[in-house]
């Protein structure tokens, strides 16, 4: 397959690994923002092939992981209603709320459906006019424009029985939160290529200037990941801190403005709590007042709920790159993908799930 | 969640006020929304995320990067190089 095979070519991977090895003269700590990149690094074993001096720490770019417990509990409260068809991306179904998950709701007779695209939620709403259809709109800037389109279409087509439970998050404020932390170890970022496909990278020069860290827009295939690492290492070794695009075939400086326009028509920046991390000002997207009629939180008045997080889970430190999964006492024993205590063990992009799947030697009794 | 996969556009059509199309993921055909890539043409490759094309892949940029990598690759393979 074009645009896939050439970026998985072992000869190119070897060449890039050799070049990185030649460039490195001292230890560096790099963070890949996106959970998809974490999985790709571990899946291809690249984390172990990089020179010993390069440490990868894994970022918070897993929307399922950072969706706050309050929003999960609200989803659960809405999904139990007999008049509701609750639609969601598949990853969210096993994320633990305070007492249960969406799968439990489904097992108890709730109508919870996995959708691949937000447009499917529209179709369900059109074909089930007697039901209230709710879509769980989560994700980073990559997913916000598709979700925004569902809301815009519902308004334009007069679809009254669709609403959205919104929990969108944005990457740049999270990068700043990590860099501002006293415990920060990150010296360079591999920026999330698909977020940048939508947003471009015009937001990043302000961050590199303020915090003096290189930011390299990076893709997802093995060759892309190593091109990103090489660019970051070259900058670090040269004492530079610039924004670089290493995913040119998919990303431009301005990004996809058509998608950004629809996203900005429907959503506006809001303060957002990140699960395990806490409140980050203006780090989320919420519905603009013109689209309030589609807000599931208002339609079902779920209000404030009392939440309860597992006291054993250290997801917050994992998501900020402060600790790695094997440093968690619950990892691999009380917490497994079959019985997760925290969201990073659930998601296909969660760091704990990636370690459990690809680094079984680090699992206690694994 | 931000997983996006390249696919080749095989058909473009207007449907329910949206620009839709068929794309080919290496043999698997799927209907997707092309509203965010109005400039896309049949035969071009796009990145698909949750049923939406979010970017048209740039052939020239891809070639340029692959050429740079090829240089590194041949340099690394030279006998006697470190």
C-alpha cells in the first residue's frame, strides 16, 4: 500500500537508526505526545533499538485516558436512561467510571452502540425518531472537526433528537502544562502528526520560544518516527530549539483551514479538567452558545456528580511522563487490560496498555 | 484515537449537503466524508480519520523526504562507515 510500505522499510529504519546513533553524544529525553505514536514505537520495538542515551517518555495524547471521570460518569448516567441510544467511539466503552463502565450499562439492557464515525450517530438519530440519540464527542483537534460536522449537520437538517456529550481537549495547552511543571524532564517534543494535519503547526513557535525546546511534527510509521527523533536529536545536539515539520506529506504550517473553520463555528475554547492531571485553563473545546440546544448535559440535566477514582492508579504521573507503567504498584496485577483501574490501561493508545502488550517482560509474573 | 490511515479516492459525490466519496484502503472500500478536502481529486491519497478525510497527501513532499532518507541510508551502508 502506497504511503505505508515505504515507511516500514527495514533498510530505511536501519539507516536512520545509524544516523541517530552518530548524532547522539549525551542523554536526551524526548516526549511523543500522541498515544498512537507511543504504541507505534513499542509495537515496532523502536524504543529498544534507539541508542541508549535517548529516552522516550510518553505523553498525554490519549483522549480516552484524559477524559475526566465526571464526563464518564455523566455518560453512564445518560446511557442508563431507557429513552436513550448512547453512541460512542469503541475505546470509551471499557473506561472505568466511578462504579462501572459503558459495557456494564449495555449488559444491563442499556442501548449503547459503537460508531466508527460521528455521521453514524446522525443516521441512527434519523432512523430512530422516537429515541434520544446521544453521541460522546471526545478527542483532540484531529477528531473535533468530524464531531463538529455532526452537530452542524444536525442543526442544518433540523434533527432534534441528537445531542452530544462534549469532552474535547487540545494539545498545545497540555504541552505548556508539562513544560511548566517543576517535575518536567522533557527536552524535546515529537508533535502529534494528525493533530497537526488539522491544526498545522502555527501554534508551536510561541512554545519553542518561551520554553526553549525543539518541537518536531512527526508521523506514525517507523520511518516517520525515526525521522522525527533524528530531527529532534540534531537540534538538541546543536543547542537549537525550533519548530520543524518532519511529516511534510500530510502537514502544512496553516493546517486544514476548512476543518478548523467548522470546528471554530461549533466549538469554543473552555477550561477543561484532564483525568489524572487536573484543570488546564482553556485546554478544551465546548459547544458555542448557538449550539447549546445540542448539549446533552443540558438536555438531560446530569449536573455535578460525586466521583471516585481508584486510589492505586498513578495515571496522572504516567500521562505527564513522570513515571512509567512498571513503576506502578498495581501494574500487571490489580490493573490489567481485562480489569483496568485507570484509563491508560484500557485504550488502544494508553501507555499502560502499550507496555502490557509489548513489554510483557516488565509485568510482574508476566 | 487520532489514528488516520491513507486511502485512495475512487469516487466523489454530493450527498445530503455533504461532499462524500468512496476510498480504497488497499483493497477495502469505504464511504467517507470529503467535506474537509474540497480540493481532492479521484486518484489522490487522503488521510482518513473517523470517516472523514482530513488531509490530501502531497506526493512531491513525500518524494523529497524519501530522497533525503535514501541519502542517509546509502551513507550508512558504505563499507567502513561508522
